[in-house]
């Protein structure tokens, strides 16, 4: 019982939302990420970027490292939890799981019956992420040339005629 309390305390001391309101917001961001993951070609990472938690998601994933794994293998659960961003991950992944479990059938229906509006919605989210990233880049001529070159290359590749 004592070790359970220590692990529980470690979970609540791990990085993550400080208030119930912040936890609810993170949960709903997880729902948005899970909703995007259901759509073919759309990434939950795009939603993470738009909602401003992309860096936190990467830090949380990165926290599950060799040091945490070695503590887990030695049955030092409290130490393993202290190394990770478990509280953040639990709340975010709960939202993702709820979205996938509850919205998969709805998204399947929308993609079959109303594909254009559904894809338009997610295209808009992707387009919005372009503006979010564009604001974060410190533009200089090199970056601009790289963007133009990449766009032209993508256009040429997409326009290739498939060969049997």
C-alpha cells in the first residue's frame, strides 16, 4: 500500500496540467488529435501543432527513455514514473482513445456519405497548420528558395504519369 501511494504521488508530481480546467482542455485536444487520426492522410500531430502542444507531446514521448525503462525493469515504479511525463500522456491519450472509439463509425459514415465537406474540414486544418508553422520560421532568402523548390518538386512528382 505504501508503494502504491508513492507511485500515485509521483504521477501527480509528473509534468502535466495543474488544474482540472487545464486537464479538461488537454483531454479535448486529445479528442481533436484522435479525430484527425481517424481521417486517412491527416495526422494528430497537425492538430497538436495547431493547438500549441506539439512541443509538449514530443517532450512527453522523449521522457520514456532508457533511464525510465531501466527503473521499470528494476521494479522501481516510483522512479520510472518520476522520469516520465505520465500525467500528461495519460490525459492526452485518454482523449485520443475516446475519439477513436466513439468517432470512428461517425467518420466512416461522413467519409462515405459526405466526403467533400469532411475532407474540406481537415484540409482547412492542414492549411491552418501551414500558417502556424510559417509564423514560427525566421524567414530569409534560403528558406524561401527551399520552400519554392519543394513546392515545385512536389507538384512535378504528383503530376507524373503512372507507369504500369
